[in-house]
């Protein structure tokens, strides 16, 4: 009897386990190409929670034939509040190049590809990635940064949402 109760308790705690709160970001800048690219991997349930307050909403229908006409605008409005890249302390206005979905069920990810041509010689880059930290206290955002031939990775969260790289 005790073993059956223990098995039931463990299976129910697994069922109600808190999901992993994570996003991935890759930032690339190569001075020869004069192009800044940002690739974000965001869980679709988190995106829906942030934008329409329902993680399982089909309202925005990202990357579907019936995608909401304001989906990109709503996504960029949210990202502009919680995410930026600055060169020499000047914010770069990123634009969505494309989006795609991958995964299944609650693990569906929305990939957002942003880019912007940039000019000039840069001495510093500042990144803020506080995406979803307004919703989830345990949100972590992994950021990979590639500048010319140098690479760096950082973990940003609610307490530490920005990182500065000098070059």
C-alpha cells in the first residue's frame, strides 16, 4: 500500500512540475558585412502568455496562414520593452526578417530572426534581455554573442538583465 501511495505522489508531482523558463538568443555582428543579426528562440506558450495572457491561445497564430495582422507589431512592442542591443550606447532598431515554429505540444518554439544594417566603428555593445522576466521570477535568458572572431555566452535574468561587452 505504501509503495502504491508513493508512486501516486511522485507521478502527480511530476505532472504538476514547474516548466523550464528559458529563452535562447544568438547575436552576431561581423564588421565586414556591416550587419547585426539576432536570433531568438522563445517558447510559444510564453509568447502567448506575454502578449494575450493565455499560454495556449491560437489568436495570434504565428507562422500560420491565419496569422493575426498585428502579431508582428505586438511581438516587437513586447520585445522593445524587454530586449535591446546597443552599439556605443545607441540602441539599434531591429526589424523582423522572418519567423518559424519548431517542436511539438508545449515545447513549440517560436524562432524570431531580427536584423539591421549598421555602420561605423564600435567600441562597445550592450545587451538587455529581460524577456519574460516580467511574467516568471525564475526566467533565464541565455545569450550567445559573436563579434567578428570573438564569442561569449552569458546568462541574463530578472536580477541581471543587461551585459556590456567592450571591444
